[in-house]
């Protein structure tokens, strides 16, 4: 059984059908990428999985449990954790407070050790632990958003456009972070406009077009596909 299985998912914004029977899955240990043009339904998919949007039809099964329509806090508590598009750190809170917010539902004894692991992984956050999150650079805020999600101990991490708005050097740094998380064995569902980078790091990928899967396959195969090259890789 797949760790995450999406079946015939349909989501509408009023009369606009954003997802039109979307089906895909993520296996444990995989990095799966969703690629496609703006408006293809990528972010809508993640927001629906997170419970921020309610599907009109279809199901979301995570770790063998049907979580369709669950509230966002229940979804997070189950281990399906999203790093949102635009980072969305809480600007008026410190770096440390933002990180601890990621662990707000936890009651185990490992929070402090996980916090130290985050500071080891992201030394810049350690240096700025008492600074307001709003004073950080875009790249630092992305580190903070990922660190906050990791503090929730995700069983599957969802990343929504992690490289958006970043300079090329910072984009490379973000994908190194993703590679490190992959090496830890944490499964990732990645939505990323930079299709080339996404396919380089993913195990499997789905190409979305107007809310449906237009193409799917191992990422290495899609990198060589003429249609994908013409549409997304250039």
C-alpha cells in the first residue's frame, strides 16, 4: 500500500474546476514531484491534502487512513505536513518561536533534541534564533519554513514552490536541503515551478494539466521525454 494515495480528487472554486479527477500516489521513501504550468492545479492539490480546501469528490488516503476532509490540525498531527508557498513565517515572532510553533502538538521528550538538529542543519537559524522572522532574507525564511515543518516530525513532507523568488545560488541551496531530507528517508511531495530541478531530485513525477494528470513516470524518463522537454525544460 502506498503511503499517500489520491483517488479521483475534484476541487472547485465556485464554477471553476481546479482539480478534475486527479489520482496519484507517493510510496514511502520517495520524492514525488508535481510539475505543470501555472494554473495546472499543483498548489490546489497540496492545499486540499492539507485540509485547507475541501474536495467535492474523491478521497485522500494517508498511511492507510482515509483523511478526506480532515481539518488542517488533524492532518498535520497525522504526519502530513506542508511547507506553504511563499514561506509564510510569522514575521513578528522570533526564529525560535517559529520553530517551536512547528512542534506545538507534540508531547514527546524529543522536541529539544530535534530543535538542536535543526540548528545543526541550518547554522544561520542558530545565529539568528532571537531575531524576528520578518527580518530574515528570503533564503533564510525558506530555511525557517522547512525547519518549522521538520519540527512536526512529518511522515511525509509537502513542499510548495520552495525556490520561488530566490536567486539562483539560493535555489541550489534549497535543493541541497531537499536532497539532505531525502537522504534521511523522509518522503517528499514536491510542487516546483523549476521543472528541471524538480525532475533532477525526484524519483517519480506527475505532469498536471488543468487539474488532471497529463503524463507520469520515473523522473529520469520524463527528463528525456520530448513533450516534457518542449513544454517545461526548454
